[in-house]
C-alpha cells in the first residue's frame, strides 16, 4: 500500500514538473504582439472602399481581415471608390514587413452623429490567447463634427477604416478584434479576423 502511494505521488510530481516546463516553453514561444503604427479615417457608408467590406447595404457593423504576408501587387483589395494616394492604405498593406509581423484591416460602421475611428488600445495591449490565436483590442477616438467633411456630415452612416501593423514573432491564424470607448467600456464592433485570401 505504502509503495503504491509513493509511486502515485512521484507520478503526480513528475506531471506537475512537466506542466511547468511546458508552460515556460509556451510563454517563450508566444512572445509579444506590439502595435507599431496605425492609420485611420472615416467615409460615408454609401462608398465601399474595401472589396467585400462594409457599406450602407451590408448588415455587418464590424469586419476585420489579417494580412500575414504581402498580397500580390495586382490583388483586388480596394474598390474604385477608394481614393488612392501616394501614402495610402493599399501601400501599407502591400509594403508591410511580413517577416517580422502582420497587418490588420478593420472596419466599423456607426451613425454619423457618433463619428469615431478605431486605433489600437493603449492601456490593454494585444496578446496571444492560444498557439495561433490573438486578441487585438481597439479604442474609439471620437471625431468632432467640425472635423467631418460635408459629405460625412450629410451621411446617415459612416464607416471607419483602420490599417494597423503589429510586430510579432509570427502571425496569428485568427484574431478577435474588440472595441472599447475612451473609458474602457466594451462597445459593439467586435469582429473575428482571419487571413486574407484571394479565393
């Protein structure tokens, strides 16, 4: 009886020690996810800028896409309504440093009187929630009416579009994007981001 109890105790101790090692390895492999830069703007919901993205006709109120590698230069990412400029969202997506991180494209729709853009949350950073899953918290940055264009003021709904680059030792295969107000209260606008595909 005594020998059996001793063997059981040894087995438990060995399992506990192994669990600790696995936990240490997992933390070491996971590393950090650091938001390095972000760009954001507003547009009337009648204009659809992203292929398959939000518009006045879509029922979704938030959408997010991960870019884990640079898409082809001729990839169909943005619509003809999207105003291409020298420094623009398409360049940020195409020219990301994908050897050291990934890019998130995030859209959220709102009534025009509640105008805001979404940026990475400064008080609660991005983190791994599993081997290849992450959470990417966003924070609302409100627009005063004086900052809106005439077209934005006249629109019933607006869409905020944000493109953010994160530095990480690898890209997630899935990320939960959450939205909070300036006080840290959760708001509607959560979305699950998966890697972009041309299919």
